[in-house]
C-alpha cells in the first residue's frame, strides 16, 4: 500500500522576501505621514501651552493691574549681571494662576529678614534689597525644582528633559548691549525641572540707546507694564508676550537647557533653526528663541492669540526680516512694516 505524506502548501523563500520588501516600502511611505500628523499634534499642544501661560499672565494682571515681571532679577537700570537678587522668573510667579498654587507655596525666599525663614516667596519677591541671595541657595527651592516637572512648560516636539553637557540655565539678564545667562553646572544642573517658554524682553531689554531702545519688550527684570500701556502703544495683537526656545543647540549632544525659573529672553539675535549645527550663523543657540518645529517658532501675543513666526533672515542684523521681527517684539515702536513675510 502506497502511503504518501500529505502535501503542504507554503511560501517559498523568494515569496517571503517579496512580501517583506512590500511591507518595508509601505512603511517607508507611511512613516512621513505619521510623523507629519504627530508633529501637527505636538505643534497644537505647544500653542496651547503658550496660550495657557498668556491667560495666566492676564489673570495676574486682573489682580495687580500690571503684567508679571519677566523676572525678579537684577534691577533693569543695572547694565551688569550679578548674583545678588532672587532671580525668580515669570513662570514661578504665574504658578498660582496655572493651578499650581501648592508648588508656589513650597518656594521660600532664601534670605533674612524673614524671622522663621518660612515667608512664602509671594511676599518677598518684590523686595529690591541689593544683597538678596538667589532662590537656589535655599534647599527647599532646589528640592521643588528637582521634584516638579511641568508638561505645560515643555514643548512636546523637544526632548527637553535629556541630560546636558554643561548645565541648565537658572536665570538671564538683558540690558544695553549684553545678554547674560547664568547656569547651574552639572551634575546638579541636570536634576532641575525644565522649560521651553520664556517672556519677551524686546530687542535687548531696557536700553538708553535710542536705536535699540525703541524695541523694548513688555517683560524684563522687574518690569511693570500694564495691558493698557501695551494697547495704547503698539496694540496687544501686535506685540509678543511669550515664546519658545530650546535653550541650547539644536543638533548633536545637548549643551544647555532652561530651568523653569528662567524668566525672559531678548530678541536681537533672531530665531535659530534647530536643524543647523552649532556655529552656523542661523543655528539654534542658548541665546536665541528657537524650536523643533520645522518651519516656525511659536509665540503668544498680548491678546492671547498664538501664531508661528517663520525663521526668515531674522539672525541677520538690520535685514528686512530683522526689522519686522523687532516690530513684533517691541512694545512701543509704532512700526507699520508688512508682517506677512514672517507670520505663519
């Protein structure tokens, strides 16, 4: 009796390779579309973060009849940076207006004369004493910034929480012709909570120079501008309040990042592209507004709207795009240049 094993149908090796090749081609075709949808969602969330920060600033204005200061740092009349100030930035001040009042109340002013060293920062921030210590000199403040990481302060397109090579910025100062950043070196720096969002100080902050001073922004160290002033001068819809930055280089190993205590940035150095290597004149650097978005950096305007600003030639001083960029960031320039070349 002839017994044959039943015949099994199966794919040949060639057929399997063809199927795998087809799947790989389909994935290659779909991946850009998936990435595009993901970036669109991230961009919307980033804009939402900026809008919430701007709304918080408006709510602060309702309580104090002025916008929050860019920071409680060096006096704006001082053109030189020094450490003898509390250096708490605008996002610290806005914590109670973003449903983080419990975190805000954990932060304490680190120097006398608080009798029990437990006076909440809200009562001490306005103190202009010349010998104040920075917020990081109090262990409670450091513990808070180590422990709390806020997604609402982070652009989802950026890997902002990754370790840095050198440290994390904890404060900034802009006056006259200089932008200074103070950073906490590693390993402690890498432990600090991060942020991508800062206030707009204008071209170089407050300045006695009649040329650069015409583009002073709405928020810098110890600024006290009201929305009424903003409306009467350039208009809230024409003036940027907050924007995003990587706080460092956009390619290679991350050199720096920002702690959420950093308050403001000047705008004279333009918008940096995250796709260009450090050293390129238009690359993202620690001193520039920048983003991971492919075409724009996003900003919140004084009226609460959010818009993207194209990179253009904003890193080239005195170019046409640079002047338009200054017009968007200055609060009393009265400029009437066409903004369509930059506004998304």
